[in-house]
């Protein structure tokens, strides 16, 4: 995906809500994905996302019949966007590392040119529907901690309206384009929500952990672990992260009362563990700061190592040999949460650290 793809994915106008801003009473919606983090009014829902870290996209829709949505695109500056990589592209980084050569200097991106290209594509989309399109780009300015960002705000009207910002961050070297989009009648709502959204939006974490927050799951994962797979379904949410031959998996189930009518928490942990837990010892544990639960630790058997090897696509030796998993019930939300880690060395502390970071009362429900 190119950062210069059209931002003009204007949501189809839906029935206008009488008040989309002034009725905010509950806690805000927190979104965290691939180092991107921001807040929106209550009950907004993540509806579209990409798995890639270097280049990606997020869309979060407002609740009910409002036509508002938040969109974020990002891409690493200077990243090679060619679909076919040459041998030089593959070997050059390794050669520089081997001979201790510095990375080539990448000139700062031309934000105005990038944004003009985006808006031109949006104008073309609007013209197909025989709609006028007008846009305004404000002057670039420096912002953020120690002036880490070069940013420019923009707005547009045509087939809808939107307000947003483009910036380049010197710390993470990302180009980020973020906006709030709505219908022609949403002018006041867009301004109010864009102020909160853009003011809260960050493109990298200041710690060694990234926040992953969607729906009612909020957890911090070490940056060295990259998202490998996800499952977002009604009643079940799962995120899996890989670092070489090691894994962290976080999972949440809804309707816990239905599950616990047939299974105990110990049985549900054994049944859903990534490895064959069999009759492994499961004991009580203070998994999470808010809730007690159960945990299990055991060595990874050969069959499970093969399964993990396939998941790591064969480029991660040696494979993990130790497993630690825990599960707890959140009675307030009636949901079950599980955190699993598979590591080369015995490391239950990592499981407890991830589980302790898990806030099961955040975001909106699914």
C-alpha cells in the first residue's frame, strides 16, 4: 500500500445523529496498532486494518448511524515500494551491517507534494460522481517532543468533508496521514473530534513495548515481537506475535457464563492452549493485577515445535522450548482472557508482564 493512495474513501452518508459530540459521557475509545496510538469518543469501532508495520492503514467508524470515521495511513520514509526487490535491495543492508557502513542518508520527504498527490486522487474520485472538490493545505510547522515532527494540516470539501494532518517523524521515520471524514453536514462534529483525535495521535512508543488496543482488549507487547496473525470475530479476539522462533499470543472470549457452564477455567485453558497441554499442572495464579486466575508452565514437545516452526516460516532456529500460559475471568465484562508465551529459555516473567499490562475494561465491546 502506498501512502499516496487516495484519502477520499468518503463513507457513504448515513442517517445523521442529532448530537454526535455533545453526548460524550463514557470513557473514550483507545486504539493501539503497530505503534500507532490515539483516542476517539466512546463506542467508536475499529472496522479496517492492515497487518504490516512499515506501511499500513487503520479505519475506525463512529457508532450508530453517524457517517463519521477516522482514517490513518502510515509508511516508513524512504522505504522501497517496488513490488519486485532486486538482489541489491536484499544484500545491501546485510553488507552495510557486516562492514559497519552507515545507512545511506535519506532526504526528508516532501510532505506538500505527497499531500497534493493524495488530494488530487481524491478530487479525481469526486469528479467521477460529478461533485466539486476543494482543499486547503496549511504551512508546515515543527511540533512534538523536541520538534520530532514536521507537520502540515489540511481540510477538504467534496463528496463529504474532512480535516486532518500529515507529518514526518524523525524518531520512527514514519510518514503519517490522519483525518476525520464525514458528510457535508458534519462540519462542527469533524472539528471537535479531529481536535481530540489528532491531539492524541502518536506514531511510536517511548518505551520498549507497543500498545495494542482494540475493542475491549488493551495489552502491551515487546517491540521485538511482530504481529503474525489476528482473528477478530464476534465473541473471540486473538492476536499472535512472533520474534524468531518465539511467540506471544493474547486471546479474549465473550459470553464467559456460557463457557463456564460447560468448562472450568482450567479445562478451558488446556483446551485452547497453543500447545498440547494434556494433563499439565494448572495452578491458581495472580495473572492480572485486577483478577486472579490460573496458569500452567511446561516444556514444548517435538510436535508443537514443528507447528511453531511452520508458523515462523522456517527462518527461526532454535525454536521455543518453554511454554507459559495463564487465563482469568473478568466478571465485570463477563469475558475470559488468556496470555501465552513460548520462549527459548524459561521465562514466565514475560507472561506475567504481558498479562499485568492487559486492561480488560478498555475500548468498546465486540
